[in-house]
């Protein structure tokens, strides 16, 4: 019996203590009519050896590709120590730190995480994680509506990740909140101040500001932040944490700084893993801390005056406030944040900066090589971080497919998301790519284009 | 010591960072001026620091962890190592389906297995925790009523014993919460339910077995009542472990459910997540399922999207939820197989009922003594508090000294000085006996050396922490002095 330690003798002794004749007896309060006929769709159990064989075969089926897709999930080097420590049983198999004295490891680590994230984003405080970047943005929108007295509308540029926009809509829809989208500039790929002017007379709870945006382009964050504040709306930055090693943090945008910063934490030591588990981060100005959803860790002292850590400001949360909570979130992405904190400690400020800078440089270098090919060119002239939209002489989907058979995942086909861009793809070359990799990509793309 | 206090300016890990590259074309106003506060430590410093921190945690791998409602069972190591095979880790979420047939096969089979186990017509794997499963489920209930032009339904009924995520979710979906009482036996008060149900009812959220550790005997009648009034039934599957393979939520009449894989399916809770909470739906909610869902066309697996499910309530995560957690659950269900699944419920029930019987014999007051325990049960320390002033909190802290993680305390709120105790099926009889002995010792201490219990814990890395101070003098980030 997998994972069940009981011997026959145990079972008999235990049933005798209970005063039951059989284990079946223990289910005698369940109306017989409800009892199920069995599990026909569940195959018989496998041994560990058998399941290992199966999983290895399936992993091998999937193989490995030279990957140039980004679009919200980025391939970075992860130091070996990160996951070796994060999967120690004491981190891996503990629950949410409800008993603080028995969870100081997790709690202190989360306090260190909050400190780093607040500094990285230029904010005062950070929570202990959200599910992912997209749902964190939705929660930030709800937070803005809660703190705004009169407006239930959120302005989102169409340069925000298309799936993030869908997620925001799906999550806020039932609370009567409107999501209004802003067009982007066809030349620069940015959200322009002119696009905002159209909304000059209307009231909004928040303006969302992506940095970099989905196209990899850097937005004029100072102008956008100041516009939001001039309209009495909150400025919500949705940022790539890796980029913040070199870019101005949201807390320093414009005159007063953005009010909330959220994003996808995956670039910080989390493997791509088909999309999850990752973690969302959320940081904000002190004035908004009581509107923040999710767990927050605070430092305090024990009976003997020693420093220690606890879950704090719990009066915002569902287990205390129930229907009046700031969010329904309970379980978050603790282990992912554990890994991210170890990652950040191993990289240090210089390691993180170099990783960001090298990713930026590799993408520019890739662009240079790709632009030597006929019909391949950069679409937007705005400055960029480590991703770029490239237009192609044939449908991107077909080209990606041909590259795949050559062992390369060339980028994300944008035609479904932004049909107005024509044949276009979004590419990313992080620090994991060598100049040989970039040459290989350019060479294979040339081959594909020549054959088509 | 904090990691920042180990930091020395200029200390670096040369093997962990690329050569310094030039940044080109980024305007000055967009460039960071002051480096972020990241520690500057050696690789060994970091490894030691975080290894030492880990040692300050209680966990399943090191302690008995009878945290009620959380199903803290052994997390098989094979689930972890097989989910972390290099090809699985390296797979980009936007990589074409043709490059992920192995991964998608696991997801598809997991969906099918969960359909059978829950008796539902469709399953979507993407919700990232129980609370998100609830949000999706209630959003589907809403979409269903709206699609029928039935806009007068403004209320969700929630029993008072429900987890806090239930009422919080209903509000996030734009509903008013109507709370109903529990009767003396621990079941939902049927009279209260009858009074609450009406044409304004959108649905009822129910946890069964409930958070009071008992099976709601009247579930069929409740289902009839709500359905006759035009409402739908939501199943909070946090306690599915107690009835796995015995009763299917679909057979109990539920229209939409979530199951916490980080409970019943043994995926690790990681000090607060990641969770994963697939939702299952009855046929009438199939058109509203969230996307993506895994489909199969002639043996080729692919994601079903908005195109396939045009009335979908949409997407709730940037990709497909917590894929790696789902892989762990897949390995777990394959290791168990059908037989192993039946045994989960059987031995969870055996352990809970045995522990309840032994605790009762040892003199502890059981909150619902006439009932079978599901996979958990409640002890109330009301009398102890009256006699000695010792609270459930004090006993919980003293348990830590004895090497046990405390049960869930003060939840559900309606039982005074309550301890919700859940010994999962993976614990041995000796462990349960030793736990009872520890509880007995604490009881004696409470009478003979009350200060010892009141001032517990004594052996943990820190002693009783000041929560009030933490909330009053907020210190949420470290600052250089
Ligand atoms: C009964 C019950 N419902 C819902 C939840 C919420 O699940 P999660 O923490 O995965 O969001 C929990 C777990 O904490 C629970 O015990």
C-alpha cells in the first residue's frame, strides 16, 4: 500500500480501540445511495521504478530546443544551489507559517524577500507573493478601485501582455469594474501621452504602466506616472524584475513615483516549466499597505526580547475578515519565493545587473544578425530591454514551424494577438545564449527563408 | 542574522554572472541610479545561511504535522524528482504543442483521472490554489445564470463553519454572502438553509466532509433544496482526502468543485504554496469552463482555447497555472492507482477515528462525540480554559516544545478553544500514540505547572512572539542603520 505504514496488527488494534468492526464501518454515516461504484478511469498503481521509466520517456519525447521565446517567461541561468536548498524538506514540506515559532526559517526568508523586492521596485513594502504576474496585476487593479473613492475604471495600455489583460478582465468583471484599453504608437511601440489626452475629462482609479512593455519596448514611464497622478488615479507599474537591475524602479517614476508595482517573478530563479509554478510579486507605497492583498511578514520580538518574524496585518485577510477581506487569496507561491530569495542572494546586485545587461546586449546582437536577412526588420523604434518585435517576409507561424524542425524555437508568433502588425514575431535572447547560438539562429532562419 | 548582515561591499560570485555587457540606447531617465539592496555574499555564505534557516522550520519531513483542514501527508520524493526532469523544466510555456506531447499527455491523463475521481463531466487544471478554484467556480455559476437571463440571483449561501476563502470569494464575484448556522450535531442547520434559499439564491458553497470533521448527512436533501430554487451547488474539495474513491462530489449533486492538489494529492505546500486546485464541472457548466484545457485530437494533445469554448469565463493565469505542481500530482496518482486511492480515504479515516478515540479515553472533550471523524476531528479545550486559564493557543505552543506541529486552532470559529486535528493516512500508529501521550503530559502540566504551558514554547529558535507589536510598529523591510 503506497505510503501507508499500517500492519495488519495495527489495523486490528486500532479498530478495536475505535469499537468498529471494519474500516468500512468508519464510513457508515455516508448515505449508501451516495457511495461510488469504483474508479474505472484510474489505472492500477505503478512502482516508483515504473513511473520513473514512463516519465523519463515522456520527458525525452519533448526533447530540448534552442529557445528564443520570451513573452512573459524568460530562460535564465539558475545556480544549482537554488533548487537544492529550496527542495530541502524543511522548506518543501512545511505549511503556511501559522505557528510562527516553528516557522522562523520560512518567515525570516520571506522578510528578506520583502526587503529585496521593496528595494528592487523602489517601493516601501512588499507582500509575500501572489499567484503569478497576471493575477497580481488583477489584484492591483482591485486594490486601486478599493482605495479610490469614486471611480471603478482602470486604464490599461494595449502594450500590456495580452493574456494579462484577459486575466484582469476575467477577475474584475463581476465587481462592475471597467477595463479601458489604450492604443499604442505604430512607430515606437509605446503608449503615447496623446493617447491619454482623449481621456482627459474622465475619472479613473488607475493607469497601468508596463515596463518594459509586451513588445520589449521601454515606455515613457515618467510622463505616464505624472499623468495618472494629475488625474488623481493610481499609477500601477507592471514590471520585469530582472529589468529593474538596470531600469529606474517604479517607486522613482515621475514626480511622485508609481503607487503599486507588480509583475511576474519567474525570471528570478524559477524554471520555465511549461508556465508554472511561478510567483507574482506586489509592492506598494506605505499608505496603501492596508489595502494590499496576501500575506505580509513583520519583524517583532519574543518574550525574551529576541528578534523574530510573524505573519502580520492579518486583519486584511480572508481567515479573519471573511467577506470583508482585501482578497480571497490564502495559499500563495511560497516555495517559489524561497527559490527567488536564494537566487537573489547568490546573484547579488552585480550579478543581477550583469545578467540583465547581457540579456539586453544579446537581443541587440541577435537583431543585428537577423536584420541582415532579406525582409527581416525591427518593427518599433522605441528603446528596448531584452525583447523585440521583428517583422518577417512570410507568416510567422510557418517560419516558426520550419525553425522548430531545425531545433529552434524562434519566437512568439504575434499574428493572433496583434493582427495589425502583419507577419511579426516577438524574440528574446537572454544571457543564456552564446554568440554561436545567435549565429545558428540567423543561419537557420536564412535557410528557412531561402527555402520558402 | 539576516542575509544583509552577512553582506560585504564588493563580495561576488564570479561563477554566477556573465561578463559585463554594455547597455545601448536606453535614455538616462529610464536607467536605475542606485543599485537595489541585494546581499553581497559568497556562494557558501548563501548556502549556509539558507540551510540554517531551513533548520528553523517544522515540516512533514521532520515532524508530525496534524494541521486540520490542510492534509499534511508525506510528499513522495519521486513526485519531485520526476517533475524536475530537465526537459520538463526547460519547456517554455509558449513552445508549440508539438514540442510538449509528453508533458501534455500527463496533463490530459490527470484531467481524465480527476474527472473519474470527482464524478464531474469536465476538469480544468489551471487554478493556482483553492481560493482561485473557488473564484473560477463561482464565476462559472454567475456566467450560467447570466446566460439564462436570470439576473435576480444575488446571493451565495455559506455555512458559518466554512473556510474564510468561501465568503471572500463570493464577494469577489459580486455576490452578497448569506451565512447559515450549524446544528448541534455539526451538520448544516436545515431549517436555516430552508429559510435562506429562494429566488435570489445563486448558489450554495459547501465543504463535505465539513471543516468540523463530519460528513454532511443531509447533502442530498440540501442539493435538492438548492436546485429546486434554481441555485447551483459549489463543492469546496479541501477535505476530499477523507472520501477519496468512496463518494464522488458529482454523485452528491454538486455542479462545480475544486480540489486542492496540495492536500489530497500530496503536492508539497512549500511553506505557503504553490498550490493547485483543478476545478470540475457538471455538464451544464461545460460551456463556461476557464481556458486553457487539454484536448486530444486523434492522439495529438493540444490546448483548448477561447475558440473551442467561446462562452468561457476566460483566463485566470498567464499560462496554464502551476504546471509543475500538476506533474507532481500526476506522478502521485499513478503511484497510487485506483486501489491506492481507496486506501487513502480508508487509512485517513482509520487514523482520525483512532486518534479521536484515544484522545477521548485520555480525557479530552471531543466537540462532536456522537459522530464519526472524517479524516479530522475537533477537540475543545473550553473546560481546561475555565479551570486553569490555559488556552488552545498555550497548548498549541507547548506541543511545539514536544516536537509536534500544532493542530489548527481557533478554526472553525464556532467551537470555543478548538483544535482541529488531522492525522493523515501516512502516519503510523506509534506516532499517533506518542502524540496522545504528549497531549496528556501537557494536560498534567496545565494543572501542576501552568506557567510552563502559558509561557511555551521554550525550545524553539524564538519564544512566544509579540503579534500586537508586529502590527503596531510595522517593520516589514530591513533598513541599513
Ligand atoms: C476548507 C478550505 N477551503 C478552502 C481553502 C483554501 O485553499 P487554498 O489555501 O489552496 O487557497 C482551504 C485551505 O486553506 C481550506 O481548508
